[in-house]
């Protein structure tokens, strides 16, 4: 399986236009200089304290996500096509959520099985008959894209609940500007640093009407032990709002307040980075110590906005994913601009039979898993692992989906053995208000650092790269180096 | 500001100051122990350091013998001793990480670099003096970063409040453990060495000479450390700072005040208008015990008003 390399086909092949400068830079920079820059980057990240907390696995719980100094580059035209497809997709996801918690027309029309929606454990009946301000459910979505060829992009999965990683997108660009100012200056890059401003505008637009023109926004975090805690603080800081924990908030007469040194202060919008289950012990898990008792009642009374809305899990469930193209047709009357990866639902009998017969070619995933846990890549698995997954699929078919193993595109990456191609994906962040969809150019590129590995998740040893979108399309044709 | 943020910043100020104070205490004790001529006297020095820092009960629960190595390990590294240097930095860094956005990059950098280095630092035997000096420098760097880069809002004030209160507590404890050496009639070469040590531990030996221009004397040492506002670590200076900070917080909140403001004012007035003769007459130990108790109460009142209403 030969993967498409985004810089060049084969070691002597022509360099693709967008990478002309970078290829020349790599060719003329000695290996020890690149290695020195890599070490400098690591020190920079360690010093700023951008860590990713992994508990319960031994070792230092505060880990750095490895940063690769070679950027991943997209041309303007490529990005325009992607962003049009992303905006379309997220509009459809929001329409789907409004429908599921409202009239349920798509279900009634038989275009998606009702049990995948109302029978889904991520479905929140508490949201029925209630419309969030502006009708938006997933204000902040992260859509994971993969590429297999010059024009072949696929959506691998949607993240409609609490997607993370945007701080790395921003810090990676800062790091590149510090480490390689000349290289960056030789390109005209679309900027990413507007993201916090766009996020704040999105959150303010979600505020209940009575909050007035300057609503009080907070970021709700599970606390400093959460793996993405750095990001929660970073975003709050960049937006100039407080980062709060559940215990900092309380509800009185269906109004949410935060405890401050000067007494209680009313809160209008909560950008919550904790899961639905933990939001409110009175409404969801009663043992939650992270949430705020009475929060759902305040939300339903229209006194506070929650971003994202509770119940978005039904839109990014892997079993619902195969129906997203159908949502686009149903709600928008358009053809999908971004393709899905063909997906087999193991609970369908004929799909299951196919999956069991082709386990050595397929990627099998938990329908509700995330972070690369509970996943098997058929071509890389041992016979014993495949047998184990076959047994699991037979026991609980509805828990599993399968997809063909895609030859994810590669980008040159600095490894112990020198520069080598490594597989990447891309997570752009899509911000929605009732009037518009905003997407910062690019997103977070994750890279699987182990040779041949297709797993890019940071919890599984993946790294990140800065993602460049060029202001204009490069000239076609290669540059010889 | 969030009450939880205030909590973290207040204790950030306290923990960093405590780490430096323990380092000061260790430096002076090391010096005294190496100067002592009588066999066994150096162990008394280590013992009294444990008492001064309030760590004796915890130490005795783990160690049968008071040796330099045991005491140093307990006061520097032992994770069971929450007032030890490394645990203080761990707690300070944890607090700083929790309220990362309330700190400046320079403050965070000072703490985070310290934390990254201290975990691998060697501190026993020959390495001890250099290590203690380094700890003091790191806290000076952190305080300097706060002083130079922090916006003068509530976050700054709560860090200052924690630092000043912790410093007051440290000075009072340090004096109390040597109170018998500062009482009437105390003199002689042993006492002289101890006096020097007390002054050195609060960086005040030179200051003494500048203020009094005369030989060391017990009564003056007590006066310098309790009542002289020029000395930044004297009780009156520390409580003056606590009161000033509390008043600035109140001013920023439209004059909202509580019991902590009254108590700080009372404590400060008692020192500002007190006389050393009266204090010594009533008994230095009784006075200092009372001060330590009131400092603890003031800390509790500050928390009750701003942090856990």
C-alpha cells in the first residue's frame, strides 16, 4: 500500500508546488541543525508548560505532545474546497441536532433508523422540546480529515461535543515563527491567530437575549488533572475570560453565578469542556463532583447558554456517521462536498459478514470510542488480535464499525533516523453561530511518529505539525532540488 | 476575581516564601552546627530548627534519631512534610498551574524552571550550601518576576498577602525558638553566636549594624525583628504590608471590609505603637506565642472573607 506523500512522490520525484521552499530548505539544512532546532522546540514547549496530562499509565503524567518542525502545507485552492465542505457538513450536523430534539422529521421520513438516535445512549431526552438560543447545538466542532491522493480528502470522524487540540494549532504557529522566522517569511501564510477572537464572538452570539451586548463568558474545566487543562486555561486567557471549575459556580433561582472575591457574579455563557454526564448531578450522573447542581434547570429556563449544547453526542457517534451525507441531502438539499469513508455497521447482518470475512483489510473501531482506544488495524494486527476482535464483534455487534484501511497521506517528518514520510490527518475547527460559520485556515495536523503507524492520537504517541495554508496557490509543476 | 483563584494565589505566595524560609533556616543551622565546639551541641541546633519550623512532631514520627542528614532530608525532600522545600515548590507549582492565566509568563517560567531542576537536585553533604543558596535565589527570582511583571490588580495583591503573612509567621517562630537567648541577662560567647545566627537567618546582620551602630545586644535584636519598620522581615513591617494590601483590596471593592481588616489593623497598631521594654517585661515567649496564634487567626479570617464565604 503506497501512500500519497504531500511533498513529493518518491525520493527523486518532483516536489509539489506548495512545498517548493520547504523542500529546498530541507535539502540545504544539515541534519544536526534540524536536530538542534528540534531540541530547541522541545525546550520551548516544556518551558511554556504546554503539556498533555496522561494519568494512570506510570511515568511522568505531564507529557509533551511531540512537535515536528517540518510544516504541513495546503494550497489556497485545496483549503477553499475543504472549508466549503466543512461548513456544509457542520450546518447539516446542527440541523440534524435541532431536528432530533425537535420535530424528528428525518427519523419520520425513514432516512435514519430511529434506534440510532433516540435509542442511542448519548441521546439526551432532557433536551427534547427545548431550543438553545439561535438554534445552534454544536458551536465548536472539530472535523477529522484524512487524505489519500492529490484531490482525495475524506472525513474520518466528526467531533461535535468538546473537540480539543486548538491550542496546539495556535502554539505550533508561534513556535514556527520563533524557530524559523526566515522560512515562514518566504511564504505568505493565512493567519490562525484570530481563533480566540472568533471563539469569543461565537460564544457571545450564543448568549441568552437578556444578557445584553456584553455577556459574561466563562470556560468550564474539569480541573487541572484533565488532559486538556492547559488548553482550557490558554483559551480563557486568550479570550480574557475566567476559567472555572464546577465548584466555582452555583445556581440560585435558576440563575448561574460564580464565586468571586467581591461576591457572586452572574454568568451568561458557559464554554464547557466537561462531558454531558458530569454537567449537573441533578440532571445526569448523580455522583459527578465536577458539575454544577441545577445547571440544566437554569439552561432550560433560558438563563444561561451552554456551548456546546448537551446531547451533541448523537451527531458525532460513529454509528450515525454513515448517515451524515444523507443529512446534508435531507436538510440542505445539497450534495456532500466532502466524502465519508465507506463504513460498515457491524450490527447490519450483511455488513457484519463482510467485516468478519475481511478483518485483515479493515480498521475496526468502537462506535463510541475515542482517542484511538479500542481500535484494531487489520493489516497490522496479529492473527490472535483479529480472532479476539471477531469474538467481540459477534458478542456485541452494535458496538463496532469497520472501515477500509486507508493509505493516509504522508508528510516528511524529522525522526531519529533522519527525515522520513509519516502519516498525517487534519482537524480543522469549525465555529457556528445562527448567522455564520467561521473556520480558521488550516487546523491541527496530527502525525503518527512510528514508521508505518496510522494512529495519530496524542494519547497513542502521535505528534503534531504546524499546518500552513498559503495565501495563493503555488505555480503548478515541481521544483527540482 | 474567582475565589478559587484568590486561594491559589494566596497560597502560592505562602509556599514560595516558606520554601525560602526553610532554606534560610537550614543555612544558618548548618553554619551554627559547624561552628559549635562542644560535642553534641550541633545536634541541638538541628533540633531547634525542627521546633522553629513547626516540623518536630512530623519528624519524630518518622525518625528515631536527630542527625543532620535526617533533618535535611525531612526539611528538603520528604513528601510527607508539606512544609519541606521540595513539597512547597510542588504545591506552589500545582497552584500556579491551576491559575496559570493569572500569572505572568516570567513568574511561571521562574517556578516551572525551578521545579524542573529541583527534582533532580542533589542537596546532601557538600552540595547542601550551594543548594540552599540556589533555592533562595529562585524565590528571589520569582518575587522579582511578580514585582516587575504582574498587573497591579487583585491577583498581585493576593500573592503579596500570602508572602507577607508567611514571612510574619516565620519571623515570629524563629524568634520564639530562641526566646530564652533574647531574654534579660543572656550573654556570653555562645549567646553571641546564636544572636548572629538569628540575624543572618533573616538577612539582618548588616542591617543591625546600620541601624544601631553598636555591638549585638539581646534587647535590640528583639526590637529590630519585632518593632523596626525599616527591616522588611520585622513583624511590624510584615503586618504593615498585610494591612496595606488588605486595604487596597477593600478599596478596589468599594470599601467592602470584614473581620480580617479589623484584626490586621489591631495587630499592626499593637506593633507600631508597642515598646520593646513592655514586651520583654510581659515575657517574650508569651508575646510571640500570642503573635503566632493571631497570625494564624488572621490567615483564617482572610480565607473566610474572600475565599470560602
